[in-house]
């Protein structure tokens, strides 16, 4: 971690809602006058979409499972190198993965990458949003694990032992997890991919099932390392996510917020500022779903302000 060049990461699975959190941080940075370099997690895919799809299809014919969540199709080492370089020097190389939503703006085909470019001088912090902001993993290796093994513990040990591992989390000053309950996450993904990306419900379901192993080993362990987790829980029936017609709204949900170091927070003040919030455990706050953006700003703005102020003092 670096007090000189902070790294903030928002991590969550596909369909979890990390993009919504990214928009909230846009507002925080604008109000606070903070110059942030935004980094897309998809920029660290190893291949463009066409080649990625080919490799996934080939693996399926050979009885293997590949997914966007695992190390075979991601450059975990390059992501760790970026976080390390930025935290030490405020520099690094970044690019964008072109999506259906950004292809016209970037003037490139969806599923390709923009060229790598250097981070401009003078940024206050680096902000990452994607799948692997806190990943710790054995790079490009697979390992059979019994159900009793804890992936977070095993992956942490492998990284520390230097067994070809990566430890992205060690370079992050503030790590936020966005973790809807899994049925809601799947509903959101199915709805998004069918309505905006033209996929069939059957194709999206196949993708969800193919990713389950990598989801267990490379996505969920990050939420044991995160400083704060935001977990949206619906209060309507989502027992069969594969037939749900609508995504539960924010008003049909509550958000469970878990703090890794609760002693750092003034919970009476937070409860006063977020109407109808309450504490379910000493380190856990529950808020109405419609208050999530407010909670993000109330909780995270002081943390961001502290990081940037410390960075400016060290710079002087």
C-alpha cells in the first residue's frame, strides 16, 4: 500500500453492479476536486473477444472449463505490476476494453482493445473497477481442492510462498466489494446480457454455469480481503433466478454493509445520516436498498479525502 500514490479498487462479479459504484465515485471525485485515473478490469483480459470465444469453445470440446474469471484468460501479473508501479511512482500503462456501449465513443469494434498509453502525471489516485481488484492466486496453474479447503487461505499461502502466485490486494489502499446475493447477481446478469448485449437466456445461463469453479476460486475469496462489502439482498422471491422476468428494484432490497475494521468508523453518526439504517452486528450495517448510493458517498468520501490529503502532504 502507498500513502503517496493511493490505489482504490472496486471488485465484484459480472452483473454485480460495480459500474453503478463507479458512477458514485465519479461524483465523489468531482465534488472533492480529485484527479483520478480510471482503470477497467476488462483491459487485463489476455485476448480479444473473438480469440477468447475460440479458446473457450476449444476447451469445452476437450472437456476443460475456461472462463473470464480465471487466470488462463487474464493477465493477473500485469494488473499486479500496474498497481505496484502506480503505488510507488504514480505511473503505469493502461488501456480500455471496447464494449458495445463504448464502441462508438472509442471508434473501435466491440471486443477489442485500445492501445496501451501511459498514465498522465499529476493524478491523485488510481481507481480500478472490475473482477479482480483484490485477487490473490496461483498464476496459470490449476489445483484440485477438497470442499473443506478455504480458497482464500490456500491462494494467500501460495502467493506468499512465491509459487508463481500474484497478490494484487497487497497494493490496494481501499478495497470495496460489491456482492449481491448470488441469485440476484445472476438475475442482473441475465437481464443485462439479454436486454443490452443480444444474448439468449440459455447462452447466459450456460456462461454462469461454466464460470462457477473460477467464481469460487478467484472471485469470492476477494471478499474476505475487502475493507468494506456492499451486499444487496432482495426482499422479494428470487428462488429461481433463471425464470425471473424482472430485476428486483432497489426499493425491493436491503443492503448489508460489512466493515473489516469497524473501530475506524463512527457508526452513531452514520446511522443519523442514513435514514432507517441499523446495526445487525458490531461490524455490519443494514440500510434500505434505495439508500445505497447515499451510503457509498457518506462512508467513502471521508476515506478518499484522507487518502488524498495524506498523498498531498507526502508530496509536499
